[in-house]
């Protein structure tokens, strides 16, 4: 199973962030990425410490013959097609596509800074290191792929979400609102 997290909080030529995510899903087959299932779309607060618009997030299950590294590069090309420019870490964006899991593959970070790597694309690290810490990923992930298990600790998305809520309390789910059904 290949999982991709989607997010946007700026408009594009396709419209508002929700319309942009729909357009990105429609564009994926032309890049060799077939969307098998998608979660509902959720409005979520931005992670950044400075004010910015809320995000629209979702998780999709995809199929692709591309190896993991090429798939990540392809996701970055799709982001660029939708106007993504990496200026500020956790900054506003027209489209964000994160490779969350690639068939259970485990690849640790390949550079000493890990996730602290500036504004450029982060090298492939699987599973995505932010999965367990983000309600805006775990909520749609548990919805679209309830059978998924974290490749390192074996926990499912629902169990990871329960753990996150136990650790962070209501803050883990603050502001997450379903916009549409999957």
C-alpha cells in the first residue's frame, strides 16, 4: 500500500485549496500515479507559529510502478505544477504532497539534520517521520486505510491517533473539521 498525504492552504488557478486538491488527484494519472481511494477532506489549523490560513488535508491510497524515490520526485513535480514554491519551513503552500508510506518500506533520514533541513525538498525518509505526531494525518489515514500498520512499530492509524490524543489531549484534534466525505 502506498499512502500520500495531501494539503493546501493557498488558492491556485484551479480555485480554493479544496478545488486544488481535487485537481491534483485528477492530474496524478498523467504522472503515473493512480488514486485507488481517498479520505474525506478536512479543514485543519496550520502548524506554523505565525498566522496563515487553515489547510485542507486528505490522505490518498495510490498505485504506481515508480520506485519510492522516483515517486517522491514525481510528487514534487506535481506540487510545482500547482505553483508550490518552498520559501519557509511549514509555510503557506498551494499544494503539499507527502509520501507517507511506500509498501511498508523503512528508510531512515539520510542527512544529519533530519527534518530540520531548510526549505528545499527533504530526501526520502519512510515512513514519513511526522505521521505519529499529526492529527491532520492520522484522522484521514485511519479513515482511508484502517488496515494500515506503521512499518516500524506495527500500530494502526486508529491506535496511533488514540496515543496522540492521550499524550496531547484535546490539542491533538483542535480545529480538525470534516469538509466532505471520502
